[in-house]
């Protein structure tokens, strides 16, 4: 006896909703997260589609997260037992109706426990090495991948006052917060503070120039009431920052941070928490201009 195995060909939708978004974001001066795009548009929808066809109620994935039901019946996620493997940051766009039928079996285990269980059962995945690379760019060369897809035009590297400091070979090579590979010499380290594709400009400045106290967020997906938010996380491995939320209308909010944070870029995810529970999330929709 065995388990039936089904394979779905998702190449077309993956190309359109993940890879094209990845390339287009860099060309537009944004910093994408392809794992977020995949969870939002491909993986969970496809799994639920197949489950419906087979008459199966639940869908299970190998993400490190926990599904929790609030006292009022709302379903959301909580951080997993293994905090070092927490993937709630990339799961915020999963629609509530799909999350409510999802099971995360690994959420209650630490990674070493999962490996031990797999080893005891003779599964080869017990020895699979960790991977931090994007699945469709295994060599990690993001610039090379993007440059094969879009035409990169040269332009200027300028400071925040508009003074030209050098030249670049294309804005697709730069993201906000970047320090290496800028190509401009200076007495103090320079960081990319803004990317302006329409002007073919890359703006650079000091690390202090990257600090912001407010983050504007759109494309929101809420699991709980936004009034419950007590912190926000703006990068995958960053520490959550205490914040207050202001509703701006038109599907956007402003997160006012208790402390300044650096390297917040358009296109990144901002995920809102109440303790270890996910309240909701969205996409940083503009480069914050308010500095501490």
C-alpha cells in the first residue's frame, strides 16, 4: 500500500506571478520577495484546488508556523516552536479561507527534531542541506538573472542633494540599503537610499540617511483587527519593532515605529504582530520620507 502522488504543472502561473514580478520589481526600483508572491498566488491556491478535486478537507505544508483560532473564531498564524525557522513573515498574504483549512505539522517541532524523526524513518530528506537561495536562482546571482530578462540602461549615482557622484550600468543592480558594489569611492561608507528608475538615478547617502520612523503599507491582508497590532517586522530575519497603526484609507496604513529602522524598501513585506500572532501584513508601497 502507498499514498497516491499527484503533480501539478504550475510553470505558467509561476512564471507570470512570481518570476515576472521578481524581474519587474527590480526594474521598477522595488525589492521583491518571491516566496511571498508564491504563497500569495501559487502554492496555497494550487494545493487547495487539488484538495477540492480529491474531496480532501485539509492542506498540509512544511512551513514553520502554527495555525491558531482566536476566542472569537478568527483564524490566524503564530510563530513556531523553533523561532530560528519562523516563516510567518512570508505567509501573511495567504487568504484567510485557505489558511483556515491549512495544517502546519512542523510548527510544534524544532528543526533538529524533524531531522531526527526523518532519520528514524529512513527518509533521505533527513540529510538534505539547508538552502537560503531563491529556488529559481540556485546560484544566487540575482543581478545576472534580472539582466537576462530586462534591458539595463546606464545612469547617474547622485547624493540626496542631486550632485552626481558617478555612473552606474543599470538601476536593476541596486536595492535600498545596499552597500557593496555601488562603484563610488567616499571617505565614509555609502548606502543606496533610493532608486529612481524613471530618472535612471541611484541615490546614495550615509547609513543614518536610511533610518525611518514611519512606514507606509498597502496591499493589506488582515487576519485580526488592525487595532490589535503591537509590532511590525519589515525584513525576514529582522527583530519586530513596536509600532502604532494609522489607517490612511484606500487600503493603506502607516506604521509609526517606536525606534528608527534602516533599509526599509518599496516592495518589501511589512508583517504586523500581536505578541507571537500574525495580525496581518502588506507591502511597503513607497519609500518613507520622514526621518527621526
